[in-house]
C-alpha cells in the first residue's frame, strides 16, 4: 500500500539548512533555522545546563517512567516561572500542567485537548504565524481561521485590523497568541494592547491559547510573560504552550510545558484528566532529562542566577545586533529602523522572494523565502558582508 503515497517537498527551513551545509562559499551566512548562535556562530550548551547535568548524573537513581504529566516538581517550577510566584491562578488551584516533548508537544496536545472540549471550535491564528502552527493544530481536525496581525508597510503590529478581526471571534473559539517574540515577524503586542485583547476576550468569551516559546528572549523573563500572567488572572480559561528549547538551549532534549488554566479548581482537574488522556494516546509519557535539568536550575538559587545571567546575555546580544544592523544599513542609505524596535530572534527584512534568492545564489546568505531572518545568526565578523550584500541587492533591484 505504500505505493499510494506521493513524495512531499522538504520542509522549507530544514531544506535551507541542508543547502547551507553543502555551500562551499567561505563567507556563507545562515540566517534560516531558529536557533540561538553566539558571536562565533555556535549553538553552545548553557553553562547552567552543563552544571545541572552533573547534578542530575549524581542524583538520578532510576530510569522508570515519569508518568503522564512528567515530573511534578518540573511542572510546578515552570508554572512559577511563567505566571510568577504567588499568581492568583496558582493560589486558587486553577493551574494544571504536563511536561511535554518541546513546545511542539505542548501545542499538539493542546490542540487534542481543545478538540475534546469542543470539537466544533475554530482556532484563530495571526497572519502570518509560525509555519508549524497550522499543521500542529490542523492535524487533529480543528478548523483554522486567520486574524490580521502584521502591517508589512510599517513592519509593525496592525492593532486596529487585529482587533477588528478579533471582534468577530465567537465564544467557544480559540485565539492563538504569541506570548513574546512573535515568530516570524518579531513584532509584539505592547502591554496596553494585551490589556485590550484581554478585555475583548472577557467580553466576548473566546479562549486564548498562548504560545510562549521565547520567554526571556524579548524584554526579559518578567516582561515577556506579561500577557500570559494577565490573561491567566483575568480570564476563566486559558491554555499555555511553553518551550524550554530556546531559553534553556535544550532544543534536542525536547522540553516543554502544557498548562491548562480553568475557571475553578474542580473544572481544572476535570480538564487536566482529559489532557492526560490525550497525551496517553499519543506519546504516553514525556522524556525526563530536559525537564529534570530545568527543575534543577530553577530550584537552585546559584544555578538559577547563573542561567538568568546567561539568558540576559543572549537577549542583550540579539538586541545589540538589531541596533548595529539598523546602523549599518543606515550607513548604506537604507532605513531598517523597524528591526531595532522588534523582539526576539526573528524579523522580516521586508525584501522580495527574488531578492532573498539572489542573496542565496550570489552571496551565500541563507534566508527563508518570506525574508524572515534569524538575527542571532549575525555577528561582528559577518555583519558588514551581510549589509553590503543586502544594500547591493536592493540597489540593483531599484536600478533594474
Ligand atoms: C513560535 C514557536 N512556537 C513553538 C516552538 C516549538 O519549539 P520546540 O518544539 O522546539 O520546543 C517554536 C520553535 O521554533 C516556535 O518558534
């Protein structure tokens, strides 16, 4: 029966990685896949993670299953990291969670859970959104609609258009919102805008699902959780899908967290029992290693301080690169000031697909067709080459 299957094209971002690796150009630059890179272009293991691995090696005394929700202490530590110590929803017993294989695992289990809660629900996603959102949510058979989000002309959130679309979302539908560091645009809601979306959700009764994959990569651990904390406090039902891939650099350890916040403790327990049943029928139980490392770091004052300082350093490096890139392009006569106003690893350069292809073919600069760049792929050694190449492609296009 396998002969019935048709071949599928490579994943566009992972395909780009393969092409980059095969390119012999010594000046090549990879601004494709979304992993943090340091000044030397390396994705190293965080120091706090290395230290936690030592502790883990000494402490771990069994390899038996961790259970459907994973390690309870990890779940608790993540809930506090995301919502903040003493958050009303935690005090009221309205939060239950599960350790998941990455943020993707959390999103996918969230989708299965939402389907059980209301099989006719529609999930509204921003235009654009992270490319994997659609298959992760669509695979369980949920309907998907889009709400306006990004204004290409101004490279910023088009909040009026967003609110006008969200007005149409009925009670019982779900709105997927990026908690911080919107992927792919880098354009985030400010606090006033979070307040307004929360007011609307309260008034009209839709349920937010918050994808928090970059806490600490935007403005910091606390400010990046503003929207999640606000909604969890004010709204009766919220789902949060978080990832430790970026902020702990645990990409391949597949470490994430699904959080269900219900209207009261009893309803939350019922909801969690359904979410656990969805998990059981998918991957059964999560891998243990990454979650244990996160728990060790968050519970130990020294390791936690170490991790927070490293994360701050990564976030600061990205923000410095954003201003430096703006200045380099300004020196070459191009206004890229929007880049310095955005958050996280990604931004759209706002150039055409043809220009993206020319950067790849003529300069060995690898960017996704949409012109999304991973800012962390820039460093002091490649930034002038990059700025020259972009300026040249823009100039030649305007001359032609
Ligand atoms: C917006 C967004 N959500 C979720 C994820 C999930 O990450 P992972 O499954 O690697 O933890 C990513 C990863 O790139 C992302 O960009």
